[in-house]
């Protein structure tokens, strides 16, 4: 194992930027990650020889390509091709001025990404073959793109004779990474697209990106068609364990979901699917295993083993997405069975590896993933929160859809005011409404510190208006959040069991981040930011999350909703090859803490069940 | 273009062997090609670190892997991993004694091939996973084969969880080149197979090889099912030009041919096709293009352009051969549209690049390929011989099948004695019989130096027995080789037009080798060996080939039938990864002379029509 905590310092001139990166990263990637643009056309494969930099302090061994790009004197003076110069110690690096200004886009949590898509197009007007120039068709093209690549996909040869001869030898070469994958007749260089997938257990989102501008050309989303097999990953894994034929069905449903979204986005943007050469996929380990048709059983039972952490050479076709037949799929690697590619994507989009503040990243769901980092060290864990936040096990629970109570406030007059999604009467309670309801009732004292509803007498002493909402049914205490008069149908209740469910969930999560902080040797008050990822994080009230102890007791402005960071990460890797390397670096860098293995987890968990005083 | 004529000298100690190789070849390959065994388990990918040699004179830059395998002092002393040390100047190399003696097999024209198949199997007994060892399934395997590879085929992940768990974590890793392609339950290391295909225009031969011993386990052959589309490559290309749907049909027929042969060989050897991970294919450019479904039109018309010279990453499935689904196809590269992979395979099997004698390699067919070399320089061309040798355009012509006259002798008593294939009466005349008939009639004077049948009077003066066989029919002179009495049916004739056809064919070929000799600055009498490749070469009488001027006038022992060298080359690349590199080196090394481009070709051709005095 490499020492994942070691980092090195790189100082870039003339920008004066100082960055800390894991050892072994190329100077080109390190610069790109930090918004420092270095000339390049090949995207970092040592072929274009444009990414020339001078190492003025510290040393980097010369690569084989350096001896072709530089004189021995230049090499002795520290000149290197940045894409092949792997930094292993502290360096000072002079970056020559750019010949062209590269474009950049703002993605993720304020991340400025230099546009360096792995897909590069080059228009070529080739010489006709003759008896004195009998180069093969493929060689004729490769000779026109020597600065991009010398490799090609053999499957592309089939259409090649026609593409060249119908276009009068005027074609566009399509290079993905360091491989020629297609030759399109005519000049198609202005059309450069990719589709970023956020492959969620509940919702799947496809963003069709114009890679030449960094802007979305279309966005489509729908519920994951696997839903009939269960709301969470465990129920889908169980489905496969009970019936092996379910694996094929779940794979098909994932493919259908992704394919329908891709076609919808293409139609909206006026893009022919065969023009698309790359998709990216951010999903948890179970979603990725199922989509690839790999039995997920070992993810679901201890010791929680993945078949693979990475899926480096996947094709879009492996995900059932019918773009160009040789189109690739960039799949985010997974740290563990329960800290999947979606979290690596989120950590990338949140800049967990470069922000120097001590930050906590929490993605709340049935399984809650937590990452703690200070730009130097990162550590992650997964906490089994259970289904409370998806409101699946909640008496009046429902998804955050029209009719769901998403905000609950108790006024100074002890009125219960509910915010309902959509312009409709309340139907049920979603996750953020649950947190609000419990937090507000705990604040006014209707729920005590242990999570128990107080007695009718105690409630009356607080406020008769609230006491009147407390009832018993089948031996279970209920609090009426929305009355029959308000709903025009059944009332919406919060039950004692609902409160318990929330307590279990928040205790699992807070035990998780407490153990991470301990491991890090930090205190909760040291945290400078808490990022709440995912759609749930968007709607959660920071104040109430603090109140129930779901997040550390910090000034409320330090609790930030990060939005759909997994989807943002998926966009980033399409826009930038170096960011893709960044995602793989995160896999090596983030330490993983397995909670099932901790003997102290249960004790800590019980301690965390109560609400903070 | 690299200077293909430059060569360097390597001296190996303690064997004392001196070899000349093209610059840029690895020391490991150079040694292997010359029967000098160097330790290795990974087959030359820098992972096993066993191929340690010491360069004692001359210098080789250290590779990245050398710094891991050796101390700085050792590197300074010239120690290198032979597989990554590319020789670019004359070197003296010390090879340490082997820890195990590698097997070797004799293949091709006396070539001793060290068995280093690209397929390597390793039996593993893995530790069960646990909460304290949560490595992914694939990582657990990769950790057990770090000396072989760190890469894997992503498609293999699908079957991996079951393979590991049904076999109690006792499995065999299958590595092809530098990639893990499969994991088989249990210990299957003793089963290591490959199929070598000689994909001929007329006949296709499949040899199932046991790669652990180098011996054939089964051989199967049949006529190429593409035959109904024409006997030669031009007629098959024309078929596609006339009807684009013919391409798909021809591809299917090639696939059917190869698949039937593969299954027949598997059944005979008792090998399950999924146990086979690799095939090799030696075929001419048209056969390979058609089998891969690539339009061959541009091969058939000037300036004779290939879609690609190489097909490096092809799969057996691309040839319709249903072995292991991820099984590869090693395809011989082609030098030109008419000097295809079959000739590169033949040149490899004949050792054209290492035999220091001046040798001429001739593969006679409708298209005749000729290679001239002295182990230092090689030059090749293709001569349009036409269909005479396949006897397609010959009046009584037939394939070399039962009933074909394959030998013709005129005795001292002027009896005409015909050797017929099979224990049956003569039906027709095959190529070698045609050569014999014309050569014998020229010898006795019935055919004059210009190729004309002499007059009845002149014939009678030579021998009345021969004169009586000369007749005229429809204004065409005929010579009766086999009478009605002998055939029990129609007589077998040689016509004046047949003689002309043979003259055209032999003139094209002799013009070809004469121009090569001129290009080389050598005289015919300098030739120390003429290799006649292919089945036709096997049956041709060397004496008569000389007599008609098909081959240079040399002592008859210098004319050697080389047999099916294309098929032998196909076997060699399955038995040895270094030989595969050798085939690719030949592609770069052999110079190509295009005859269509020579203004002097027609004049020379006319000069060559006559029979030598």
C-alpha cells in the first residue's frame, strides 16, 4: 500500500499558485486540477509535445518522450513534457505563456474546470493514394494526426474505405484518449458531445453536454425503472439472491432507464446519438454492478466485497446506451461496497482533495456516506442510516413529490405550519418534513431528549393547541401534523415509531462522523464546512439538522447544501481528462473506515440516539 | 520512414551466438528468435522481472522498470530487464543460467522455437475475504499474479463472483499477453491450447496446438466455402464490386469455414472450445479483409490500397470462431495488397530475416509472391502470374485432386508417362503436370524455344510416337497426354493456348525475381537457396521448373520445397510471443517493390516469355 497521507507541494510560476497533490501525479494534471492551463492538444498522452514546462527547483526524471521533444541541454535545464512528468517531490515549475487560451467552465461546488475533453476531433484533407503512395487507409489518417495518437480501434476499419472515398478524402478524425475511434465524412469538428449520468437508486439524471463550451445542451431525468424491485440497494440485492433471474431483469431495467434518458436528451438537443462518443456514470456500487450484469450478492452480505472497484474499459453499450457503437463509458471507481462511485464523484465535484479547510461531506440516504478531509488527508465511511430519510418506513411517509410536507414549523402561538410540495393539500411526510417535525416538537418540548412524546398532561402544560394534536392509536402515540380539514382526506400523523426511526438514522450518521473526526484527531467545532450532498441535502433545514444532532453543532452558515454533486462530478470527467485522473487519485487517496468492523460502534450508536440538549 | 536496411549485431554469452537484428528489437526477442532462452514468466511485459541480463559492451538506456528490479550499482554495471531493453547499437550480452529449462519445438523450415506462448495460466489458492480484508474479487486475483500483469479485461468481471465462490477460492488465472482475460474454477493449468489458421483462397487449414508441448493435437482442413464466388482473389473482389451484398455473404462463408474447422479440431482433440483463448490467422490481404467484413474493392484496382496493414486487436469472434468469448486472433500483418499476411508468415517460418544465405522465397499461385533476402536485407514483390498454375484457364485443367495428372515424363523411347493423383484413370491436368508436360515437350523439341508446337514434319523427325499425338482442333494445336484408352473416357490434351498461359505465368514470375535480384545487386547464380512455398511448390519438379525458367538455373538441390510455411508461421506465433514481434518486425523490415509502377516491367516480361536455351 502506498502512503495515502503523504502529499507534495508544487509551486507554479508565473501564477504563483501553490498546490498540494498526492505524489506520482503528473505536472499536467496537477496544474489542470488547480485551474492552471498548460498548452496541449493531445490531452496528456505525450504525443503533441506542446505541454512544455521548466522545473526550476526539485527534480523529475526525464521520460522517453522528453529526449525527442528537447535537446539534452534543455533536459539538463529542467525542461519536461508536463503530461509525462510525474511529480514525486516538492517542485517549482515555470509554465510558459499559452498560445491559445483554453476555455473553462464552472462545475460542481464552485470548481473551475479547464475544458480538456478526452474526445478530440481533427479535420483532415488527405492526399489521394497513388502507385507511388500506397499507404493503407488507416496509415493515411494516422499520418495526419501524429500529434494526437498512433493507436486506433480495429473495429473502426470496417467503415473506413467508404468514409474516405465518399467524402473525397476530406474527413474528421475522432480521437478518444489516445485512440482513433472513428472517421466521420466531412468537417464535424464543431459537434462534440457527451452524456453524464447520475445513476441513482431512486432517480437517474442524464445531462447531454456540449463539450466544446462546457454547457448542458439538454437534461432528462426519471425514476430508476428498477424501483419495482425495491426502494433501496439492499432490497434489490435481496431480489437477486432470492431469484437469480432477477439479475438480468434489473440489468435490463437499468439499461432501459439510461437509454430512454439518453434518447430524450438527444432529441431535445438535436443531437444524433451516433455523434456521441462518451458517457460518464456516477452511481453507487450496487447500481453499477447491476447495470453491468454483475451479481451484487457479495455487496449485500458481510464482509461486503465488490467484484471490482474500477471499470476502466467499459463501453456505453455495456450500460445499454446506444450512442456510437464504440462509445466509451467513464465509470467512477468505488472506494467500498457502500462508498461508491457516486461519492467519489461528489468528492471530486466538492474539491475534497484540494480545499484546505476541514470539511465534512455527508450524502444522506438509506445508506449514508461520509467523507472528512482537509485537502491533505481524506477519510470516508458508510453509516447504515436505514430508510427513515426516504420516509419509506414512516407511517405517513412518502417521497418528496407533490403533496409531501417538506417543511414543518411551530409558531410562537403553537400553530403547526406545514410547507407542502406543489400547490396541493398535504398527503404525507417526506424526509425533510420528518426532520423538521421532530426537531420542532423537540424544540418546544413535545418530544423529550430521549425521543419520547411527553404525556398528555405535560403537553397541555406546554400548549393546549399542541396537546390536542396528540392521540393514541393501536397503542402507538401519534401527533397530527395536518388535520382532515387541511388535507381534505386522512390527516397526516407523526408516530412515536417514526421518531424512533429518525433517531436510529441520525444516530448512525452522527456516530459515523464522530468516529471519522476521532480518527482524524479533530473536534466537531474544528469543522469549517459541512456539505450536505444529494437532493435530500437540498431540502433539509440546516438549523433542524443541527437541532436533532444529525450534523455537528456549528454556526448555521457552515452547513451548506451541495446539490447533486454526483451529477456534477459526472459532468467534470467528460469536460476534462485530468479530472478523470483526479477521480482515480481520490480512490487511492481516501482512506476507508469500515464501521461494521468497529467494536465500539454499537456503544457509540446508543449514546447518539438522544437529541442534543 | 526508418532505415529498414540497417541492422545491428548482438553477441550473446556464454553461448557465443552472434545475431543480426533490426535496431529497436528487445534483447529478449532477439535472444528468443535465435533459440537463446532467457528466464521469464510474464512473456516479456516487464512484470515478472526475471529476464535479467548484463550488457557488457555497448549501451542500452535503463527502463523505468529497471530501477525497480536493480540497484543503481547494478544498472551502472549494465544489468537490464531483457524484455524492456531495446537494442539500438551493437551489444555484447551476458545471459545468466536458466532456473528452469524452457521447452522448444521445431516448426517451419527447421526453425527451433522456444515455447513462450502469450497465454499463461496460474493456479491460485486465495484467502477468503473478511471484514479486515475487503479487497475486491478482482484485486484479490491481481495480487496473486503481480509478476504476470496488473491489467484485466473488464468483461471477465461478470463471471468472477461465481467462479471464485463455487470453487472455494481455488482458481486458475488465465493471462493473455499482459491482460487477465478469465478465471477458471479449479486447477486447469495443464490445459493450454490455440488454433492456427492458414486461411487460403482455395484451402483453409486449422491446426489445434497443445501450447504446453508445441505439438498439434488435431488438424482439420477443407476448401474455402467462398469458392462459389470465384477461384482467386480478383474474382471474389469483383463479386463485391458487382453486388455489395456479396461482402456479407463472403464474410459469412469465411466464418463458417473457420468455425467448422475449429469445431472439428476441438472434437478430435477432446478440447472444449471455451478452453481456447487464442487463434492465429495467416491469410492474404483479400482473405483477411473479407473475413473481417471490410470492403476489399480498393485492393482490386490500382493503386491497390489496403484499409490497414495490421489488425492488432482482433478477436476470434471477428473471424466467427466461437472459442472463449474474449479469445483473441493474432493476424499476420500484410506488406501490400498482394504481399499479404500469408507471406509474412511464410517468411517468418522460413527464417528469411536470419538465414545469412542469399535466398529466394517464391509462393506460386494466381498471384505469385516473391521475397529475396540474405538475413540482412529483404525485398518483396508480387507478380501477376494468372490462373495457369491453378489450371483454371487450362483446356483440360483441374485442381490437384484424384484423377489429375501431376507428373509427366517423356521416356527415352518417346513414351509419354503420366503420374496421376489417386489410384484412378487420368481425368485432367493440374499445375505441376502442366509444368512437367511443357518442360518435357520443350526438352525433346516438340515445343520450340518460343513456346510454339513444332510442325507435324518437325515432330515426325523427332519421333513419330510423339508426332502422332499432335492434332489440330478448331484451329488449335493439341498434344494428347493421355489417350482415350488410358482414361477410359475423353483424352487429356495440352493445347497451344495452355502453353501460352504457362509462358505468361512463368514470365511474370521470372521477371519478378530478376527485378528483385537487380534491385539487390545480385546475380541469379549467387542464390544459395530457392524456397518454393505452398502446396504447389511441394509437387513441382525442381528440374522442370528450372527448365521452363520459372526459377533460376541453379543446381537442383538448391531448389527446395518449403511446404505450407504460412501454416507453420501461424503455429509459431501461438507458440511464442517473441515470434509475434518477429512478424511485426518483418513488416517494417521487408522492402516492397511495386511492379505495376515499373516502366520496364512489360519489356522484361516479353523477354522472359521464351524458354531458356
